[in-house]
């Protein structure tokens, strides 16, 4: 998983571990492919939804001050959640651990309508029709529990911890490759057991 900034602002550094997808129909994905490349993996949407994938919640720059206030409130809720036993009698409002977690999960889906705050630019992030699987929204495989498809876990390498999510080849509907990689793509698609789509034939040119 990568740590995607929800808002690209110098005074707001909220990041969430996630895997990002696009819901742009392949035949309308020319501009998206120009930015992100001509190779792709098409996942089965119903499987991703079952895992917890959800469209990003786009908000414009006009609401940025509200997003910062919401983030500050969440920070205070998290602080109150710590050492709850000795704070319980003086707590100003009550909330459950599940309610706090739900609040965190929802904020992980926030995304700036326009990546650089240019709400009137010709190309904005909203056009990417982004979906996300976030680390906090996935069931966690910890201890002796094996990491099954649709579960998150930490992977440690060289003393550094990485957030991961596991997929199954059964989650893949098709792969996309440029025409010059057709033979290699056909071999890979056969191994995975999915369909093969050629970029030049599948993307609206």
C-alpha cells in the first residue's frame, strides 16, 4: 500500500495507507493512461466491494477549512480514547471505540477535488473516478492469523514496516498490455486465468 496525501497542502499532512483504483471505463481511459501508463490490471468490482473498496469522497478547496477542523476533532477523539478508564468520569462526551474507528475510516476516503487546489483547471483528480481500499477498513491478519485475500497486514524488511493487502488471482478480471507485449500478455493471462485486453484495441483513441 502507498501513503496517499488526502490534500496537497503545506499545512495539512494527513496521509492514509491505501490501494487506489480507477473506475473509468477502459474505452474512455486515454487521458488516464497517458498519465499512469498503458499496462493495467482490471479487478472484479464485486470482489473489491466485498473487500471494502469505496469511491473516494471528493471535496473542493472551499471545504478545506472544514476538513482541517474535522481532522482536529478526530485527533482529540483519539486522545480521549487513550487511557479511557481514568478519564471516563470527566469525559465531556461519550463515543465507542467502533465509532472512533468508523470516523477514521471515513476520513481515509477523503480526496481533494483538484490535486493542486486548482478547482477550475482543465484536468482535476475528480475525473480519475478513484476508488480505494484502505488499511484501516480491511480486516487485519495479525499474530497467527494467516493473511487471506482481502486482508491487511504489516510486512517488515530491513527493519522497516510496510502496510500490505493481499489479492487473489481470482480477483483479476483482465490485464491490459500494449500490442507489442501481446505474446507475453497472453502467457501471463493464461497463468492467472483471466482475460487479456490490448491497449490499442481497448482504449478509445
